[in-house]
C-alpha cells in the first residue's frame, strides 16, 4: 500500500484541482446570474439551476479535499513508521531492552514492578 501512496497523491491532487476549478466556475456563474436585475420566471429557473450546480460542485470539492488530506495523512503516518523502525534498526533498542537488563542483573520483572506499584498504591489508601 505504501508504494501506491505517491501515485494516489498525484491522482488526488489532480482531482482536487479539477474540483476547485468546477466550484470556482459555478460560483462565478451563480454570482453573475444573481447580479442581474431580471425577475422573470426563466431567470428564477436559471438561478435555481445555477445554485444546484454550484452546490454539487462545492460538495465535490469538499469531498476531494478530504480525500487529498487523507492521503497526505497516510503518507505522513508511513514516514513516521519508517523513521521509527530505522531508528530501531540503527541500534535504538535501548528502551525496549531496559526490562530485560534489569532482570538479567537480578532486578524485578516488569510484572513484579507493576504488582509492587499497585500494592503500594493500595497501601496508601
């Protein structure tokens, strides 16, 4: 999936650009119709139709914007995961091995530590 994200990002950007252009054009057309002084039934129909088209295009723009943001978030999540695992691969295992080192040197296991901590809390009550 991660290898498809850059391609998907490009597709979403193109889709978002198209949606933005459609919404902008329909908004301009709606405003042009609204700014006329005509009051005929035909004008009202054109105004209603232009409003409906604008609403559809604006809804499409919002959906595409949301999908684009989702892809951007997915890419960021993947990059954070890659960075985390690269850090571990480069020898950053220390925090994962602290418990093992404590037990190896004769200390209590994490289970015993948690149990002791719970017992201490109950004793304070």
